[in-house]
């Protein structure tokens, strides 16, 4: 099973700042089958990024994904009020699919 | 508009059973793999089980294999999860999620329901 480790656990930033979230896999993620989700309190997750770097439908271009192999990054170029949430990475290239433990982006 | 509406959660005693349902609308149900993903209180996401668009292929996390059964009824556009031999470790919000392909397990999810809470306690 591929273990995904996200860092940091919590990121304290101000609106307008840049957020950089990391997702490291215990083994190489095949074909960049890596996705990112956003979850707000009391809500279901929302797909942001798939294939490591492709934005899902309707996702603003301030969200960007990069990486390959075992190291992946989600970047939010300029944080807006609605971006403060928990972010999860998911690998869907090897069975079983797995999720990271999440990174909380909070208002500083 | 795609909608996924879960039901069937509630309080159940250890060792008990429960069946979750997920009513789907707004897309061709039989064309997409579907999964159940759970989230224990204050914790992260855990994939539980998946089923292919045709229903012919299913997959389970080791933690639920042999206890949970996933199924789908395309005539009713409904996904199910039969859960048996429940324990406290199964306490979580259970989300129904729509895959972006027809596969049963190695998929990403573009739509999620709002979840149904399952609490296992005496």
C-alpha cells in the first residue's frame, strides 16, 4: 500500500499569501495518478487537481499542481477567504487507492 | 446537475448491521464507477469500497473485506453498502462518490454526496 504523507500538518497564512502544500508518497505514483481535494467543515471533499497538474472543471487558476514520482505539490498562488480549508492528496494509480492525512490551511 | 444523496446511517450496536444507500441523479449512472469513502470524526479520508459501472467488478479495503458488500441497481440509480459485523472502528461519515471513469477502484472522484453518519456504540 502506498502511504501518502502530507506536510505541513497546518499552514497559517494571511489572505493574499502563497500556500505551498506537499504530498510525499512511500513509492512512486504511477502515471502521475495523483489528485488533490479541498474539504471545508461540514462539507464533502471537492476535486481540485487530477493527474498531478490538471485542474478540475470550474477550479480557479490560482490553484496549481506539480510533481511526479514520489513528490507532489499543491500551490495556491494568492489565498482568498474561501480557500481556508483542509486539503487532501489521493493516489489512484496503485491498489488500494490511498489518501494523505490532510493539511489544514488556516487564517493567520 | 449531478446529485448524490446518501441515507441509511444511524446508531447501531457493535456486531450489528446496517445498509447504506446513495441515490444518484444527473448523469448516466451505469457509465461510472462508484465508491464509498469514509471519514472518522476529526480524521482523514479512507476509501472503503468501489464498484465498476457495470457492477461486474468490486473492490474493498482490507479493513472491511468480508464484512461489507457494495452493490448497485441501475434501474433505480442507487448505490448500496451492506455493512455487517460492525465495530467502533467503523464509526464515521460515509460518503458516496462518483468516479470519472467506469473503473471500480483506481479512480478519482468528481462528485461527492453530503455523507451519512454511522455510529457504532452500545
